C-alpha cells in the first residue's frame, strides 16, 4: 500500500482533481437548486460542464497543481490549488460575462460558480491531506515500536523525546 502511495503518477492526481471538479460542479448545482434541478437547467448543464472543465484543465495544467508529490503535501500545494481555483473562477466569470453580453443570457448562475469554487478547493485539499495521512499511517505501521520511559522533565528530556519521535527507526 505505501509503495502504491509513494509512486502515484501525476496524471492520476490530475485525473482525480478533474473528477473532483466535475463532482463539485454537480454538487454546486444540486445545492443551488435544493436537490431539485429544473429540466431547462439540466439542458444548460450539458453545455456548461465541458466549458467549465476545459477552462479548469487549462488553468490547472498552467499552475501544475497536480505536480506535487502527495506524500510531501505542504502549504505550497495548497497555494497552487488556491491560485489555480481562483484563476479558473476568474476565467469562468469572464466567459460568463462575455456570453451574457453577446447572447443576453447567463449560461451558469453565479451562485453555482461560487459554490463550485469553494467545494472544489475543499475537496482537492482534503484529497491530498487524506492521501498523505494514509501514506504516513502505512509507513509507520511497518515499524516495530519499542516503549521508552524518559526520566527527567528538563530540557534534555524534551530534546530526547523530540529526537526519538523524529527517528524513523
């Protein structure tokens, strides 16, 4: 298991991110319409889903949010996800405004776009954190542990505890 998580290909992370984007957009529609989406909205969803996903694919490839190694997930990955999501939100809003200017209709409600933004950021961040936790748990499950008592409460005891906690075996 840990060997699988150690070598997750980047294309799989990218694919997971795009799956999260599709699910978050659908969930945003369901939340916006109280789980009762009208038929005319379903028809526009068939048109908007490919456009939104195409924009997100382009932006995520540009920011390389998928390129981080999952087992080393850090704040830097969160920054990339935030930047990619924010820029994709901006481009979707721009596309929507241009579409409204030329056709006179919104092709996607603004509330859906905002909900999608927050849901996708939350789920992509959660995916990376859960994958890192699973990797660390699998890694530490193989190590034989020995109980130790540290006698003394001074600085040397704290340093010894920190050293033993960081030692990988």
